[in-house]
C-alpha cells in the first residue's frame, strides 16, 4: 500500500497550513527587526548630527567631516584619546595623581570617548538587527514557498493496494 495523502501534524491539521503560519510569523519578526534596526540607526545618526561635531583636523581619517555615523564617531574618539594622552604626558586617568591639573582634561576626554563609542556600538547593534531582520524575512519567504508545495499535495480519496 502506498499512502499519497497530504502530510498532517499530530493534531491532524494539514502540515502546509502550519508551515504557512510559521512562515508568516517569521516574516513579521524579520520585518519588525528590520524596522527597529533602521529606526535605531537613524535616531542615533540624527542625534549625532544635531550636535554638529566635526572630526578634528589631525585625525587619521575623515578629518573635517561631520560626525553622524560609526566611522566618523570612531575617528574622533581616537583623536580625543591622542589629545588626552598628549595633555597628560602619556598617562591615563587612573595613572594620574589626584592633584594633577591634567586629570580633569583626561577625565573629560574619557567621557567624550565613551559617549562616541556608545554611538558606535549603537550603530553596530542597529546593523545587526537589520541584517537579522533580512535573514528572518528570507527564511520566512522560503518557508512560505515550502508551505505552498505542501498544500499542492492533494489527498487521495483512498489508498491503493
């Protein structure tokens, strides 16, 4: 005997409809992640642009460019570190004596670098969310194609002997 009936779940429901539901949920999750990542990216970019900060002229890259993306933010953070170390004679905040007048300059530099690195990380997380959103949407689309194939299998009225 050969069974040519459509595949079903343990509950007796056609497997194609279950896969279709899963595909729709995965596509929606992907689109939500894509939208959330894009929103995060553009909010961080807008906030940085509103500060009207430009990369220092002595930067290795992007000198004179406005900071509104991960690469310009990173470039300026590197310049701030260079300037802070020059002001402190190569010492970090933790290495300076409490009475050293340069301690405040180095602390401010560390704060500014941390703020810029936070935006760099935010851009990275946003890019990751967008990338995963695209992958999930593609997986959902593939599952939708599978569900169509499963639904195309027509149940036989009876089994053959």
